[in-house]
C-alpha cells in the first residue's frame, strides 16, 4: 500500500519546507552515523559557504540569507565543537575570517554524497526530467529573487 499523496491545498512554501526536511534529515542521519551527532541543522549555513580562503561572518550572513546574530551564534557553536576556527584577516587587522578545521572539512563531502543519494532517490520517484525541471525552475526563481538572470543553467 503506497502512502497518501500530500493534499493539494498545501502552499508551495509548505511543500518546499517538507522536501527540505526530508533532504536535511537524510544528511543529519549520515552525519550522526559517522560520529558527527553534535551538528545541528542551522550549522549547514556555515558549512555550505566557508571557502578554503576563509570568510567573514558578515559575508556568511549574506550568502546564507540569515541574520548576523544567527550566523555569529552558529559560528561560535561550531568553534567550540572544533569544526571552525577564526583567524585574523591578513590585510584588515580589525576583521577575522572563519575557516573550517580538519574536522570541519570532513562534513561537506559526507553531506554532498548524501545529498546526491537523496537526489537520485527523488529522480527515481519523479523521473529525471521532472527533477531537472524542478531544479531549473528553482534556480531561475532564486536568481530572479536575487536580481540575477540565471536562465535555466544546470549546477
């Protein structure tokens, strides 16, 4: 017996949130199984956007689209847990950059591999074409919301 479909009256926002929860739960489960059970969903805002050359908290805030206070708290938590470190900016002595530690660098590949498996599962459920239509539509929408014309580029 197959599960009941999600009722049509749900808003797009609810559907996106539910799909995101499915995706995030799969990543959380793998991280927990691999010994990273102290990572919380809001920490993804840090791991997703820290480049190798480091980044200021204010820039992380913009990239993740969250409040500065929320980002600062997530960075502080991850620093205490040993996933990130803050270092002086090489050219601006007032600024500090956030870097992933060796432990922190282990998270992204696990999350990305899990995300790929979730997308493969979704492609099996929806069909590859429909999943790519969904991806393209979301890329175009987000690009336009950010004032960019991204067309229908693939990742």
